[in-house]
């Protein structure tokens, strides 16, 4: 959900009149073939004003804090300059701040870049009295949308038809999103299968949002629960057959894209929010004006499954972490996908936990099946970190988490929220 997506359709777009053509296009652009060399990370934080922690984020204060780094969704006149090490800043509907790294070829360089830019970003925010929450869901405030972009108005309207959870997901949650190359040849299917197999386990191990809107929800990841219930056609994991080893992930994803509901139709400056209209319906003539390639690209950006292919694989199932611990899910995924034999062993360990997404979000590692899988997965990751060039502090932090939490069937949601933490 970025400001870059708040754009009008391109001039002279290609019109789509055949579902097979639309599926072929999705398959070609969402899974880019190439050596798996680059990794990126997108870090989100909920913010509160130290002087008024129960108040919504003040847009003027946030705009002033970010200065030339403010995204155009926050300040249309901003140059939206990257941070010194190259990361960009965006703002989510409820005022959550997001740092998006450039894609980089080595883990150490990625962590160094993000740490440097996080220090700068949080220094700018602190100077205006804004502080990050250590949890991945807002423990106190109701969901309030502070950005008035057309995209977010449309999302709110569509989600509100189904209940209150969409507003909570949009405005009151934060995640660590790890972006990985899809790979090449047959390795694409393995990597796609692996990030889904790891999903319930890592969701449970890093669950960090037991409170939402002033109450304990009964979920270890209230963030995931909010998104899961916001609009299941848009947010749920794919069927097991669509991420099975040896399958065709591009074809499965293309089918899902076409069968998913259209969130909005952008025409002549007016944004419509249709009901019960899939993109396939639109292609087949359900609306007077046929969709374009630009409409299809935009439609893909309105789907929020646990892993979203964007040419690369955007892993979206990890809760935001306190302090510098955002580096751990990033390092775990890089380590486990760095060597096919390690990947295969991790997938085998996760096999008994297949499909336990809801249990992982609700119970964390109190689910014994997930806890057993997590112990093996974290051991594999710890052993592989030196091979991927992980800094010593990351190795030490992951070993400590493995011993203190994972082996004891605990996750961050089981511990008190830290009052302070080293952001970088």
C-alpha cells in the first residue's frame, strides 16, 4: 500500500478482452526469472506522540518530521528524497511509517544499510516527539485513517462492507516484509513452496501483537488476525496445491488474481468500489468499459496474501519486531533459502505444520507442532548464518532468541513489551 500506487491509468493502455491473455500477463510479470541474488526489507512501525500517546498521529507533525523525505502522499510538494543510505520512506493509512531498503546482494550490506537509515529516520521522528511502538498492533488507539488518498478511501469502503477488521489492518498494524528474488527455472517452485511452508512457523515464532484497541484479543498475532478477516478472498493463504513442490506457482497465482474481487475502478477521476465483481468478470464484459493492463497491475497491488509475487517474492506474514530484532526474520529467511539442501531440510521440518496459519497466529509457539518445527528451523538458520555473512550481533541475537523463546515454546507476544529498544 504505497503512494506510488495512487496513480491514474497510463495513457494509451492495452485493453484486455480475454482471460487467458490476462493470466498470461500476470504469470509473466509476477515471477521474474533470474539468479536469487538480491534481498530487500520493508519495515513498518506504529507511531505515537510521546506527549499524547492516545491520540492519532498528527499529519502535520509527521510531515514536518520527515521534511524532504516525506512521501508525496503526505506532502505533494515533497521531493521524497531517499534516506542517506538509499532507503525510501512511505506512510501507511493510519500514520504508520515504513522504511523500504534498496535490494542488495548481501545480507551484511542490507542490514548495514537499513540500520543506518533507521537511525536517521527515528532521529527525525524523535525530534518531533514521535516514538515507535514495540508491538505490531496498536495496543491502545482505535483505527483512524489519517491519509485521505483515493486508494485508502476505496480500501476502507470495500473492507467496511465485511466488518471492522479491514480498518484495523490498514490503520493499526505493522509488519516486517522481506523481499526475495523468485529464482530461476525449477528453483522458483521450490522457493515459492518454501516461503509458504515456513509461513505458519515463522508467523508463530515472531508473533508480537497480543493487544489491539485497548484489549487482549486472545491472539498472539492480532495483526495477522485482522488481515485474515479483513477480506479473506484478498488476504488468505493460497490452497496447498498452489504452493506444492513441483507445482506451477505462476499459473496458480494468475488464477487467483483473475478470480479475486476488484477493489476499485479508476475512471475519469472518479473511483468506484464495485461489489461482487472479480477481475475475470470485468474482462468478460461485466462493466461498460473493459479493463486495461494498468488496471490489472493495480488490481494485483490490492491483494494482500501472506506472500505476494511482485517479480520478486514479498513475504508479508511476520509481525513488526521491537528494536533491532527486525533483522532476525530477515536473516532467517535469507539463511534458509541460501542453499537448496538447507531449504529442503527446513521444508521437511515444517511438513507437519502445513496449513496451521490460524493456530500460529492465535497460539504462537504454544502450538506444539509449530514449536517442534520452529526448533529445527531456527537451528538450521543459526548454523547457516555464517555462510551468508551474517554479522556477529545477528548470530548472537538469533541464538539468544532460539534459546530464550523458541526452545521454550514462547514468542515475543508472551513477553512484556520493552519500554525502549535499540532501533538499529
